[in-house]
C-alpha cells in the first residue's frame, strides 16, 4: 500500500529534537512523572512508564534523573503537579493540528498556544474540533531501503494492523496502541530498528502543502513545538 512521502518531515522533526536536547529531556521527564503518577512507579506493570523510560534512554537521560522523577511522581519526593491538556486547531490550508501539553499553569499554556496559532496564520479551535480527524495508534517508521517484505512478515505476525510503503521508500507500520510494544519488540528482535517509534495521533487524511504555504505551516509547527509546555504536535499537513 503506497502513501504520501513524509520521510523529509520525519527527518526535519528528528533534527530539531537533536538540536534541543535539553528541552527534549524536560519533555520526557514530564512524561515520566505523569506516567508514574497515573500507573505507578514499576515499569513492568506500567506500559506508559515503560515507553517513557525507553525514550529517556534513547536520548541519554541520566539514570539518577530518571529515578528521582519517578520517586517524585510516586510520592517519595516532593515534586511539581503537572496536568495534561490537549488543544486543537487549524493551520495553513485548513490543516488540522493537535497540541498535547503538560503544564503546572493552564492559564499560561493556553495563552502561549493561542498566541502561536494567531501569529503564524492558524486558529485555535474548541475541544473536539479536529480530534475526529486523527486515529490513536502506534507508528514505527523504517528508513528507505529497509526490506519491505521482511518488515511486513514480522509486523503482521506480531499483530500490526497495517504496513504502508511511502512514495520515497520509507516503511510505516501501524499498530493498535496496546500492541505497539509487542510489535516493536518483534521487529527489533530480527534486527529491524525503526527510525521513529511512538504512540501517536495519526491523521486519517493528509493535507499536502507546497511553496509558501508549506513554509508558513512549518513556522507554525516549529513555534508550537518551541513552547516549554508542549509535549507533542500532530498535524494532517504534509510539506512537499
């Protein structure tokens, strides 16, 4: 099954994350705290915490920092109380945007998110205004040149919902959120290491943007991702 080219968009995102290592650490620490508070401090019994710990290890977050923040979340140390808030809106060309945040100050966060939307040509919408255009799922992306047949055989056997080959040769594996970890482990056990592996909000339909529109949309997305309280930004926009 073929899909739109999105490898360049993934590489751009990964590059920005590498540039902002300190901010990436902060976001992962918040995810660890919220996951541990919601499901307990034992990663064996808490899949969300297990995934957050994997992310922490992938960006070389110090082990003592990780442990300290799990202890904060589970009441062993005093910590900040973060809440999760999702914002929805529209960008250039009507592209849908979801902004997931973790914050200790909701008034500050909504003001910053609204300002970013309005400054860069978007509009902050109401709850539910675009969420129906996305699917909550696991996503694993393999670089162009990876064996499609091998990925498909292992992924489907492990319980993946779909395997999509994009126009540029990147291979995308889609799973139910609950099957994400099993599929990822099965692929990695055969030497297939994804470039990107996350549980995301995946757009059901894409909004292709080119030229000035693509540049404007990228500025909006970058502005949202630069906000301290923002954890993830999802969009239907595909820059071409």
